[in-house]
C-alpha cells in the first residue's frame, strides 16, 4: 500500500512551481523587452545613419555643381596653374547645414573638400561615356563631404571622383543641344559620333558606326506621331551592327524596363543614355543665355544683357575680320583690333545673258568686274520661308585673297581665319524682305589654315564648297541652306520642275538651327537640317563635315513642311543624301571653333573620417 502525500506538502509544491513559472515568464518578458529596446535603438541608429548619408549626398551634389562652375571658367586649359585653380576651389564655401546634421568632422573642422586629382591633359579621352575615344582635354577632381549628427556623434563620409572633359564640337559627326530626331525614309549612314543633350528619336533605315549618346533618353519612334517608321541599327564594340529591334519583334529603347543592362549587353557601351550617366555637354556661356547668342552681334558692356562669359564665346568678338553691311548695303569692315579695313574690299559685278548669270566649267560665277561682294541681287526667293531675300553675296575665293592679314596678323585667340558677316534689315519690316548671306565661288578655299564664316543671319552655300584640297572649314548661321551648282535666282520663283539641282559637294562643318517639333508637326529631323530648295530627284547631295545644331532658328524659322505643300512651291525631292563625318575633324579644327564641356562621375565610394584625412 503506497504512502499518502501530506496535503500540506502537495500545496507547497504547487506554489514553488507557480513561482518558477512566473520567474521564467518574467525572464522571457524582460528579454523580449530588452531585445525590443535594442531593436528600437538599432533602428533609430540606422535611420540616423541613413539621414546622415542623405545629407552627405546632398552636400556631394552641391560640391559637384560648384566644382563644375569653377572648372569650366578655366576651360580645362593645360596652361592654367593647378595651384591657382585649387585656391579657387578652396574658396568655395560648404553647403548650408541642416541641424542636427552639419558638415563638420568629429573634431569640429569643415568636412567639405574639392580637390584637383590630376593636371589638365590634352589627348584621347579614355574614360567616360559621351566623349570616350575623342581627342580633347580631361582632368580629374574629387569631392569629399562628411556629415555629422550632433545628437549622437555619428555620421557619413562620401567621396566622388569626377572627370571634367572639354572638346571641340566637331569631334562629333552630329551634335544637338536639344532633342535629335532622325526619320530619314531613305537609307542614311553616320560614321561619326552622334550626341544629343536632349532625347534621341530614331527611325530608319538608319545605321550608326560610332558612339550614339544622349543626356536624355533614346527612343525608337517618331516624336511627333508616337509611331515607328523604319529600323535603326548601331555598331557594337566589336564593330558589328546590332538592331534596335529584338528577336521577339519589340524594340530595345528607353521604354524597356531593363534598358540599361540590355543596351550594354547588346552594344557594349557604344549606345548610351541618361541611364548610363551620359553628361550634358554645354558651351561655356552664361547659363541664362542661349547658344544662339554665340553667332549674334556683340553687346556693349552697359547693356543689361551683357555677360563677359558669353561675349568671350561670340564669333563676332573672336573674328579677325568683321563685315558689317548697313540696311542700304554700305560696307564697314573692321579687324580684331577695330581698325577700319574697308578699303581692302570692292564690289563685284557678275556677267549674265538675259536673266541667266554666267558660270565657268566649275560652276563659279564669271565676273565682269572682279570684286569680293555684291548687294544688288534682289530676285532671290526662299520657298520654305515664302519670303523675298536680300542677300549679301560673298565670293569666298576673292574675299580671302583680298585680305591676307586674315592669317598673318593674328593669333588663334584673336580669331585668325574667322570672318563675321552681318547686315541690317533692308526694309525694317518683320514680314518683309529677309537679309541673308550667300557664299559663292567657294570650290577652292585659298587658305592653308582654313576659314570660318559666321553670321547671325540665314546663310546659303551655293555650288561646290571646299572640294579642292579640302581645308578645315566652318559655316555658321541662323539656318544653313544648300543650293546646287545649277542654281539660278530667276528659278527661285518657279515650280520644282524648273528648280532642278545637279550633283553638288559640300565639305564643311555646319553650325545651324532648326525649328521645334510639336504634336503632328515634324521639324524635318536631322535629314532636313541641312536645308534644300531644289528638286534633287536622281541627283546626289554629297556632304562631308560635322553637323552641329545647338539653337532654334530665330530668323529663318518657318516650319518644315512635307514636300508638296504650299502649292508646290516648296516641293523638292532630296534625292540621294550621301552624308558623312569628315575624319579630318577627329584631330583638326576650323578657326575659332566652339568647345563644349561636361562632367561625369568616375567613382563613388563611402569612406571614413580617417581615410578622408579628417
């Protein structure tokens, strides 16, 4: 018979068990509370660290912007003292604090530094996106920023290495400051690098054999109709053409969610956009000014719009020779030093038979009185503008021969080889006759150093240009139009069946403007930025150079219409466009050519106070 447990002893055991259970529960709750408190502390610390990093990133962005402004003032010149530039960088104040997050070290010193990491060097740019492989200037800088949380002493230190690049615009086969649109309809091929500071819209058939970059996005569609026309292809890093069309029939462009990775896989870095960090490449002018100011007349220092930065870039201020024609056609010519040199230039009189002007076997005009310019031609109409023109006809061969000091009396900085030409409005009426510059007899440029002819007015190039022993050449104007060797002013009022072209060759850099594409209204795209006024059916427009479109036309700003509009007056057939980049400009440059500058990230790291030297 078993022993009975005394009732009192059994009760005590229950109490002991309950106490143990309570102790265990208390320990579990205490552990949970401690863990929860630690998690809260860790979460708070992580949030504080994240906030410090965000504020440091804001400081980093501020530093890069300030660095860019300071560096571009120096134009990345190897002749600039590195120590002088560093002094300028050291004088830039740190960003404003955002308490409790401040830009100081744990020891209280400033935690903001802009540093030169290398001297400016000229040569082939080996890193980066838009400029890699081009000849230009490059310099490395670093921006280091530390941010401290004064409540807990924690912080973040970030360092960004950036590459500043500067290069002549003509290192690109095509350069657009805004959106670039190409819907050629007929086959077009580009052999030089193509860059747009805006978006790029592609159609076809079209091929690229060099870099294709956009500071914005790249789309395989029309901008104005949101439709796809034709197929574009680009060479990859192994020089193999790869289509923008995928095997499943869709298009690889910035609408693709995996664009950044897939584009690198397909083209190996030859096709890149904002997703890859492509920088904006900007001319060194005042940010409140527009690129069109580069070709405009000088401003006096007391003008409210005066900016020394922009004035320094104007061709009119660089030019070794300035030809100014009054509204009545009277010439005043001055040199870089403002000396009056008008006596060097004379009027030309062209031979004609009836209403036809006579030309020689090279399609140069034959003169009855040899001279440099002619202001008497009033029978010229631009069918696109539907406007009578008032041209200053410049005979390029005679102009250069008449003024040898264009090359012998100046340095490059003083605009050696740069000619600026302008004219006042003949009738002063906004919808009246339009002043313009027309370049003739430019088949052979008698200048070993090349020539740059610039105007704030529309410019027309008539006949073969720079085809005999090609020199470096630039033609820049509000808009640039090509007239064939067969051009006669009397036909400018006639239908396209009379206004017929013949094969003509143009070898020059062109800086020009275009109009804006709007919904349902195409601006003509790159394929029409070199404007035509004739019927080129069965004929070839042969062009070699570099096409630069960095402004909207302000004078010759009539919209591009489809062929056949305006009662047939503007009807033309572009014929065969044999256009390409002239490799001459990979290393050489026309006189006074504009540079562009950009800055892009090379490396971004999170570092420590000690590693940063603070």
